[in-house]
């Protein structure tokens, strides 16, 4: 089964994302902050990570950068999920190594579609 790491410090957002992904058949690992997300990614090697940008202890951007810097985790696809919607924020997210960028508020169905699309591209 495909495993998705979800990291968001907002419990309401996290619960919606986890519910929709589990409903769609994914195994979900959950982190409340960036440092925990990075440790979980290194330990569990998820198939994809969905990271909030603004989290305590370590931002989603920092987690993405750390994943890309290590050979063992460099291939884990990353979707950034954030309220930061300016063009420069989106560009910065891709510059840090994200595979996709989804702004809040978001459609949970669109998130699942993007997870599927990013996974399909990464498996080619």
C-alpha cells in the first residue's frame, strides 16, 4: 500500500487531509511539526510527503530541502500545502525542490488528485 506522510501544525487541516487520504486508500503517517516529519520520513521512507510550509521547529521548505539533500530520501516526492499564495512563494517552493504546490484553502479532492498525479510521475 502507498504511504503518505502528512505534516501540518493545524489540527483541523491535518484531520481533513488524513481523513481524505485514508478514505482514498492510502496509509498515512502524521506529524505535527517539521522536525518530526523529517525524522519520520527518514525512518519510514514514505512514497510521498504532503508538507505545510509554516510549521514550528522546522518549516516544510526546510524539510523539503533536507529530504532533497540526502541520497536516501532525495526521491521522495513532496507536495507543499500552504496559505502562502503569492507567485514568489510558489516559485520559491519549487526552487526548494517541491514537486507540487497547493494553496489553502484547498479542495481535499484536488489534494488527492495531486497526490495521485505526483506519484504517477515519480514512478515513471
